[in-house]
């Protein structure tokens, strides 16, 4: 089990009623000390907004590009997918509900710093015939 992240969150402001409001998505969560937002991964701690999932991932996978919401984008190629726990939506048909609504994130997540993900992507790119660098393709 890895340690929970306490990464400083951005995009929030203080309200007059002793709450802080997250400005990251349209839910505009207004939090008291110790509360989490609807996404469950941003929370108020020590009077600041923090992100509890920074540098942590719930899974990595090489997917066919056709699984992504991209139309005719390098058909037949592959893409490195990764994600984190939590979601600000609440779709009743969510196929990833065990991750998106998980309250057991510490057990589910692996360490995944942005640098480590970039290094993994470069390694995969150099060893794959089908993986495409998105930046180079745009
Ligand atoms: S759901 Fe999460 S990202 Fe959206 S406003 Fe609330 S705390 Fe911020």
C-alpha cells in the first residue's frame, strides 16, 4: 500500500462563510475542514485544497486506439492508458464504478509520478510497432 498524496490543489478560493470552494469543475464543491469534494479525491486539509491522487494511478494498460473517443485517429495503433481513482460524475451505467467511486483508494493505487509515466511511455514507444506518440501526431 502506498502513502496517500497531499499534493497542493490549485483552482479554489475562500468563501466568506468559512468554506473554501473548488473551482476545478462545475460542481463548485464548498468544503469545510476535512471534507472531500464529490469527486472524493480533492479535499480540504489544513485550510488548503489538496489532491489525494497526485502521482498515483489505479491502472496502466496498452489499449487499441479504437477504445478512445477519437475518430479515425491512427486506426490500428495502440495507446498507453492510465487513470486515477475518483470522478466528478455519477453515471448510473459507469463501467469503472469500482475505481470511480472507490473509497478504498489506498489499496487500489500504485505509485505513478508524471516522470515515471513519461519514462514508461518512452520505453513502450521504442519497443512497439503500433504505439504512436500523441504529441508527434498532432
Ligand atoms: S467534484 Fe472535485 S473537482 Fe469538482 S468541484 Fe468538487 S472537489 Fe472540485
